C-alpha cells in the first residue's frame, strides 16, 4: 500500500555566500525550505508566491523563478505520508523574517550543514541541486 501524498511547493533560496535558507515550522523539529501545500485549483508558482509572502513577509520576481524540478520524499511532519514537491530557485525581494507558522529560520552551508535536523526533501534533493550549481 502506498503512502498518502501531500502536494507541496518549496523555495530554494541561496544567499550570496552560497548558504541555503531553511525554516522550522511551529511544533516541528526539522528544517526545510519555505513553502507549503498547493491549494485546489492553484498553480505551483502561485502557491509558492503566497506561501513565501505568508512565511517570510517578502516576495520574489515570479517570472524569474527557476523551476528546478519535481521530487518525492517522505514527509517530515506527517508520519506515513510522502510529499510530492515542485522546487523553484528564487531570489527574495527583501530581508526575510519568520512569520505565520515559522518559528525559526537560518542559513546553512549545504556542503557542511552540521547537526541541524533536516527534512528528507531538503537533505536528499535540495542539497544535491544546490551543490551541483555551486
């Protein structure tokens, strides 16, 4: 039997120092990309623009967003579920600040993340994408 699937979209934000922006949602322990669930009838890029604004209080140039691909991974916060994720590399148009359900945000080195607990999608897909482009 397959796991239930959650459709999400996530922002890959790389700073000038090649560090990756990750966030931790309230009541969770794993860090992941900003983003979230795609609402019915919503296009992935529309969902991403909405989620980034809600979670970080900033936007990004939607036409300039680079689609990195479509990935699947175990869900970090919903045991027994998988995420079906669209990833976009974006450049934020301001200084991000944790808002809404975001408890914490940090910038990490994808080559040496240390002992930060990471969501499977971040650890297994995003890091590889960022390292390949560094």
